[in-house]
C-alpha cells in the first residue's frame, strides 16, 4: 500500500508548528501531498481529535496516511505507533486518538523505534521529529518494519464515546453530541439539561425551521445530534466543553 497523500490533524492552533510538520514531510518525500483536516482541535482534547479523525478519514482514497498529533503525553512512556488497516495508515501517539476510526476494522499495530527514526529527536515535539518523519517515509513506500516493532493488538489504547457526550464544537458554536437521534422525530421538544440550567429545544430538520437566534436541534451531517443557534453560537449560550455529558430527554405531551 503506497500513497503520497498525508492528512494532518493537530491541536497546535499554530501555523509555525504546522509548517514544521509539512517541512519534514517534504524533506522525506518531495512528491508528498498533504491536507490539513484540522489544526484547531481543542487543546489536549484526544476525544475531539478522535471524533474529527474518525469522521474524516474514510473520505480519503485508499492508501492515505493519517497523521494525528494530539499528544498531551509527549515525551512520557506512552507509545508512538503506526496502525495499518486494509485501507490506511495511522501515525501518532497510542492514546485513543485513532480508536473510533479503526473500531470496526482489522488492523496491525507497530511501535515506532524513535532512535531509528531520529536519534536527535526532541522530548517535546514528537509530532515534528518522529511522527511527521514516519508519515513521510511511509508516503514514499517504506514499510513499518523498517523502523517499527510489531505489537499485539491488545496493546492498542481504546477510547469509546459515551452516550450524550459532547464530541465536538465547530467554529459556528454548533454542539455535536453522541446520540443517534433514533428516539427523536421532527417536531419533538428536547429538554437539554446542564448543571445550572435547563432549556427546551425543538427537534427540526434544519436551521431555517426556527427564527433567527433561536436554539434548535437536529440530526447533523455526521448522523448524530446537534444543538445549534440559528445565525449564532449555541456554545456561547451554553458554555460547554468537549467531553461534557449532557442530559437529554423528550418533553412528554
């Protein structure tokens, strides 16, 4: 499996750091192509990064290398890994970041030998010194065993989304919540309960079904529940964070 396309998902929020990843990729393989899925994942949020990778990775062509760097344990004893499925490679920390993306796939797991990849690597920027270099090597046809040791799949760190857990807040302030909406129908009124407040929200098809600046809920493009504000930010109203568990019930007539 060979492909010169690499995707990048990080919590850097910093073009300088992102540019360094791209420089390393190009140094390893001048023909590499890269697409930034996100450079703005909330800081340290493995959960949100996992949601983003899982919902983007399967849109890319077979052989794509998915580079993920949300790595609050950088420099510790957490493992750096390569994951190989039938369709893709995933490169990054073994901390749950890739778990939702591969949960239904057969995969092989490899531990990156950091000294083989880069003897002079930093302890605080494995994204640049280890993971980007590995992704670049894979993009030009290297094999994981060239710089990795096989691991049993039981060593893989799993992360599972919880019911009604807030997984992602997009730039519009829309809240993407882990609920399949199977219990809701158009016209229902949902009761969204937080620690200090309770709001009633109509379950509708799309934004224009409510008045401007009204809060609404709907089944979003990722097939889970979203809570939003028409022409505004629901999160400015509700002030939540990725990982929060929200109590959601239906109003009974």
